[in-house]
C-alpha cells in the first residue's frame, strides 16, 4: 500500500461538521452514534491510533430522553479530591442546571480511554436549546440523512424539525409546479 497522501485520502481526513437534534432521542443510542463520528469510524481511513474524526454539534440537549427508571436512579458523581468531597447530582437536577453535561458525560463514556479522548471531546459542541450561535455556519451534515437542503441558511437555527419543514415546503412547491 502506498504511503503517499493523494486528493481522495486528503478529503477522507478532512473534518466535517455534523448536526444532531437531541429532541426526543434516547441518550445511550445518541451518545453511541456521536462517539463513532468523533472517532472517525464512519470514514474509510479509520485507524484507532489516528484522530481522524469529525466535529459534532448537538442542539436541544434539554429534551433528551432516558429509558427505564434511569430518570430516578441515575447519579452523576465527582470528587473534589478533599476528604469527604464526593458530590452526587441526580439526573433531574443535572437536566435542569446543565443538560449539556449529560450528553458530554455519556459520550465520554463511549469513547476509548486513551490519550485521544480529550481531543475528541473538544470537537463535541453541545447546546441546551436550538440556538447554536456562530458554530452553525460550519455545519455540513445532519444525522437524519447526511445532507442539508440546497437553500440552507447559516443565520437560521437548524433543527430536525426546521429541516423537515423546509423539505415539506419544497415538496409542496414541486407539487404546485407540476
């Protein structure tokens, strides 16, 4: 196999920005999919020792779902490294105060425990609402079908609901033309 990096290989290593709307999505399955994209397993040039993953932007983290009794039983623990410094935060409190940390913690648990983990987590951008600020201008794909519509506007917040509304509007326009 050649060691030369050609145009196709360079494009495979290029980092794309993916958008995920967390509304009504199950936490574990969403975190698994995000971790795969952050690692770069969806690319043909994947290598466990190379950090070739993409960026992921998650919106509507406040609307994430968990299954079973996790809403009552799940605890987030951290330690201040002082005696008696164990702090426990229930899922419900964490969802109200810092819903971004719920997704970040779940994705962190899905990533391999090695030196690349922190670098991969830096490429994860999580927002509790549908507004993503200036980061929205970088988005190339959504997790729905992998593409964005032709009339994608950088300045409008994009969620799966707004993308569906745009598709429906395009279909109605096509139907009126025909």
